[in-house]
C-alpha cells in the first residue's frame, strides 16, 4: 500500500465534504476495518477515546506523548463516528508499517528502498491526522532500523563479494583474451571473443580504475586479434588468388595432354602436374572445387583412354603369351643336342623364326619365357662348343654360315617392314622390325662365336 499524500490529511479545523462518513467511498478488502485492525497489531487501543477525544464543536483530538493536537472534524457525525473515522486512518498507517515490516522480513525490498519508505512513514506518522497509539506505531517503525542496518551490511558484503568475483572473472577473461590475441585460431577465436564480450557486459562494474584498466587490456587484446585476423585473411586471400592463377595454368597444360597417346611420358607429365597442383595450395573456396573438377575430368579423360588401350594390348599380349608357351612346349622336346646336334640346331632355328613372329607378352611373363628359351640355347651352345672344339674349321664355317643367314634374315625382315610401311600396314611393319631386332641379338652372338674361333 502506498503512503498517504498531504492532500489526504485534512488540516486541523477543516471539514472536507469528502470526510463525511455517509459519503465516504467503500473500503477495499485490503483496507477494510477488519484487515486494518489486524494490521495495527495492537498499536491502537480497543477504545478510541484512550488516544483521542471529540470537543463540543466536533473537533477531534489525538493524544500523543507531546500532548493533544487537533486532527480534524467530521460534520454531521456523532462523536463515536468521528473517532472511528480517524482511527481508521491510523489503521491505514499501521497497515503500511506492517507491510513494510513484512517486506523487510522476507527480503522483497532492498535496504535503500526500505529506508526511504520508513522515512516517509516516519514523517506521515508525525503529521498524521489520525487517532491511535502513534507513539507505539513510531516505535514499531523504529524497530526496523537495526534490521535494515543488518540488511544493509549484508548487502554491502554481498556487493563486495560480487565485485571481487567480478574482478576475478574479468581478470580471467583478460588473460584468455590476451592468449587468444597471441594465437592463430582465426575461426574459433572470433566466436570466443564474442562470448567473452557478452559475459563481460553481464558482469557488474568494479572500482573505476581497475575496471578501466582491465577493459583497456581486454579491448586491446580484442583489437590486436581482429587486426591480425584481418591481416591473415588478407594474406590468405592473396595466396588463394595466386593459387587460382597457378591452377588455371596447370589446367591449360593438362588440356594439351588430354588426347595424347604417348602413354608413358604423358602419364609422368600428369603426375608432375598433380605435384604442382598440391604445392599450389587452396584457391578461393568458391572456385577451388570447380577448378579441381575440371582438372580431374581432364585426367580421367587421358587415363581412361590409356587404360582402354592397355586393356586391349593386354588381351593381345595374353594371346601372344599363350602362343609362345605352346611353341616352347612343342620345341623343347625337339632340342636335344646331346642326341642329335644337327637336328636340334635346325629345330632351334625354326623355333626362333616362329618365336620372332609372335608379338609382345605381358611384362610379368617375359622373364619366365626368356629363361626357358635361354635354357634351350644353353644346352645347344654347350654341345656346340664341345663340337667346335673337336672340329674347329667346320664349327667356324657353321658360325660364319649362321651369321650370314642371320644377316640375310635381317635384311629380308627390314625389306618386309619397308614394304609394309609403303602399303600402310603399320602392324606388319612393326612385327617385322621387332623380329629384325631379335635376329640382331642372335647375330651378335653368332659373330661373337666367329670371333672366338678367330682368336
């Protein structure tokens, strides 16, 4: 309930029309006589005359420790009604004191606000145009003073503790801010600074000097971080723009290699381009994925074509491998120089002619096949060496004859290759030249044998 204003209290000797009991507004439940009387809590006597009286002219007086004083008149009212009217005003004051006491007790009003209310009530009681034990009501109001002083002391302690906690929290936040400012967490750091700033604003202020110093450190750390972050992203943007230029050049080079059929060197060139791509670093985010998609598509085009060709070659090589294995299986039993040197030699020459007509085989099959051919060659060579030692002229003649035949065969194959090229048959020309290379290898061995005889 609020305090009564001075306009609510009639001056002594005045008789406001609104003070007539018959015209007064109906009391609210909170200010009903029963509630007001209960709120007075014994502050007024059950007999109004014990604290007031009505003079013959209708003036109502209240008795105080300093004597009597007039509080007003109630026209057209009996003395009892006049006293009752002014005791109700006392009950209203008593209710305000009771409400203030209750709020102070349950902590719903702060010490400063309670002091202001008590001061206003103190003045109202001293000047009240009411009938009741005003002295007791004043004493009851004054009894709140030590309670308020205790609450004020507690409030000061809480404030001091809150300020100390706020200072500690701000010092911790400043330390974290300075650590963030010295670090390189450019993405998480900015979010953390926002959170720290919100936390800072939620904390109470501490003493101005300390608060200003801590805020200066926090603000400086935040500014330093922001400046370094902007510089970092500026440098990063520059580097990414340079990376974009490098990658666009790489793509242009890759496009020139996409249709190449020089599989080995071109595959190596693509590996080098990939190394340069990785070394270039990321381009701007909005273009990096698009650049990679273009570069990857070019690589896929080349390697897809290469793999298709290799698959085709591998199928051909597997067929050649099978043919050579069958040829070996046919001629290995025929090359028995210990039993028939001449027949074995003829069989081996025939074998070599047919062998040279077969193309390449898979890489993993080359060594096993060559080992079987060399085994036949070694067995024949071993017996021939023994025979040459036994019949040198004939052996030399045979060696010379073999070398001559090999030369003739090479010449025939070269001529065959030239004719094939002339008519546009690249495959036949390729096979003829590969066979010629094989015969050259054998020619070197034959010529070495001739030289050995000469030695």
